[in-house]
């Protein structure tokens, strides 16, 4: 079993393109995880100033005009993500982050099919996302959903998706709050795969959803855990933004175990900035004879 606890620190990366080199600054080298970067030049991820996030910094994501899903045609297939991979932790995986859609985001392009929506990031994948079918796992993620009755008035919708079959393991479908732009939402996700697996989701203080209780979540308890930063409008051209649109995230924390908040010690700071206060000790030169009495 691997215990872990780490956080983003976008203050360590310069403003501008969030290249592989800069991702390694915000996510320092660690024995806990390995970085897999499909956007090495920072075309779709960048660092910006924003005082609503820890350290007055956020990561900005570009949803490109006419882009949808992970298959293109704009951008080319599979470039809008990077992954932090934890090798077979065998323990519940947790994630929390803050998210906002910028004003002007083309959330709900009009269409006769009354469809709309896409994926935000990061999410947690228990097991592999693609590749060999037998190794594909389960993806716990959050969507913005404007389909059907939600057309032009969409809401957040948690998804627990079997990456082999595409089956949705939250039944019936659950919906969070109506989405507003320029509003910071706090999102938390938890998943444990294998037999009697489970996934849970929270948005701010007023929404909570679970996967089907006791359901097997692919593949098994020994799977790698992937913190996956993929985002896209999807899954078809109908959902694509008509113009370049932007969202932001920050205050990202990942930790293991069943606690509802990151531990205050270990690889990262808790959201409240708790933990031990910095030392105020100073050095002095003592001359002469003194008597020290224990307190």
C-alpha cells in the first residue's frame, strides 16, 4: 500500500505556457508519481495570475474553437492532457480542486439536437485510460452537461465510466448546480477500484453523488492510479465551442486513504493552509553565566 499526499504549486512555474519543464516545477519530481505530458509546449495549458486561487495563481485551459473529444479534428488527437501516475497504491484515491469557466466561455452552442457539454479536469482514472482492452479501468470525472432538458441551462454531472464498455456507473444520472461563469466551484472526487468498488463526488457544500454501491470497478485493486488532467468539449462536433474558450483550475490536492481532507503532514499542504506554523526561532550568543529553568 502506498500513502501519498501532494498538492499543486503554480507559484513555482512562470506565467505563460505550461510546458513540460514548467509542469515539473509546479509538480516537483517525486518518488510518488511520474509525469506523462501530451502537451509539452503548453499550447492548451498556461499559468495566469488569479487572486481567487492559492498563491494568486491558476492554470488556464484552452478549449479550442471547433475542438471536441480527444480525437480532434482541432486540436490533433490526444494533446489536451497530462497525467500524474501513481504506481499501484492499493488504497482509496482522493482529489479536490477549484474550477471556474471564464466569462465568454461558449458553454452551450445552439443546435437542433439539443446537446451540449464536455469534460473538466483533473479526474481520477483507476487503471488505464486506453490501450489494451483488458487493462482499461474506471474513470471518475466531472462533466458539464447541457443535454435534453438541460439544453442551454446546463449543470455539472458526475460520471463514473467503465473505460471498456462506456457504461455509466452512477444510476440514475445525478446533476449538480446550474453552471455560472466566473464562479469558483470546489469539487472533490474519491474512488477505490476492484471488487466492491466505489466512487463519490462533491460540489461545494450542497451536492453529493455515489456510484452504484458494491459494483466492481475495473480492473482490480492493484491498478495504477492516474490523476488525469484531460479536458474537452465532447463528445461530438455539436458540442464544440464556436470560439476559443477558457477555464481555470487551482488549489489541487491529491491524497490516499479515507479521510475527507488531505492530511496536514506529508507531501502537500491542506487547503486551509494548516499544518505546523513556520519556526520563529533565532540564534543568540550567550555571554556570562545564566540559569535555564524548564517551562
